């Protein structure tokens, strides 16, 4: 009898089948318990909140269905502005952040000015709040009079790129430094230049090591893109402010918040999936 026929005739034993059934029952029980406890906790929270003294006023002020329906259209139009700014900012941040990380990884004393410049840039923009950067860029640079008149969303995009490129540069630099030095040595021994070593060997491996951190920065940028409203850009937040001023009701803020949650939720879930997959791959690689 060949090994192929033996494999084809193999069937799990009764003990193995009982173990599988036990695991399925345990999983089902855990899911049901988790679902039931979540429903119970939600019910308790609803009962507590609804029975508070000011719930009637809060429900009218923040959860008015009629005002919510009226504000969906204008706020969604503003959200499209946020999406446009986000897409442009992500591309620019990826390019500038990679350039800064590369500058900080340059070797040799001749590149000290570039390393110092990149370090000063990242230290400055990681230390200053994004809101202040928006004010300085959105109101300070146009006041110089050396640039033509640009829309507020342009200056808001510039401020986002300046701030988040510093964060992304440090994340990328950490990933590049986590690559073992033997990788650089092996690449140089094959005749690759320093630039080719970075582009072909170091940066791809470094990016894979910090993918979860980079995706978290992207999630943060999705939220902070709403701050461009302080410059006068009619985005989702600004549209909500206009609706609040028109209706004397805060429900548009809730609608805007829900839209930002819907915008961020896919990336948040994708970040969790990618992180879990990377952790599983690392653990599988360490099993002997």
C-alpha cells in the first residue's frame, strides 16, 4: 500500500472528533456570553443615561432627528473636502517623511548638515501642536504677500504635511534602524551603493516592520484633517458649525462626528487585521 492511499484513507479518531466538538462548544459559549454581557451593559447604560435629570434637554439639543436629516447633505459635502485634503496630504507626507528618514540615516561627517536639518525639523514639528501650525501657516505665510491668494484648504494641507511628515519620518527611521546591520553589509558587498542599499534593501524591510505604526498615524490624520476648519475651509466641521448657528442645535456636531467615525472605521479595522497578521507571522517564524 502506497503512502498516497494511506493518506486518502486517514480519518480523525473519536478522541480528536470529541476534542473538536468540545472546542466548537466552548467557542460558541464564549461568543454567546460576550454578546449577552455586552447587551446587558448597554441596557444598563441606556437606563442610567435616560433617567438622568437633564436627558430631555440633551436629547433635544444633541439628538434631534429633524435637524440631523437637514444637516446630512451640507456636512457630507464638507466631508468630501476633508477627503480631498486627506488624499493629497497622505501622498505628500509619505514622500517627505521618507526623505527626512533617509536624510537622518545618512552616514559620514559630510552629511552632518543634512542630518542636523532633518533632526531639527522633526523635533520642531513633533513638539508644536498642529493647531498652532495651522494658524502660523494659514495666517502667517499669506500675510507675507509673496504668494498668490490660495484657498484655506491649501494652507491646511501644507500644515498637515509639515506636522505629520515629522511623525512618519521618525517611525520610518525607527524601522530602518531595526534592520540588522548585516543586511547593509551584504548589500554593499554585492556592489550596491549607499543609495541603492537604502532603496532596495533597508527601506522595504524597515517599512514592513513599522506598518502598524504608520497605519495608526494615518488614522490620526483622518481625524486631524477636520482642524482645517479653523482657517475658514468649509469642511465637515465648518459645515456643522454653520448648521449649529442656523438651527441653534448641536445635533450637526453629532452627525459630523459619526461621519468621521465611518470614515476612520475601515482603516482602524484594517490596522488591527494587519497587526494581528504580522504578529502571527512573527510567532510562526519563531516556532521550532
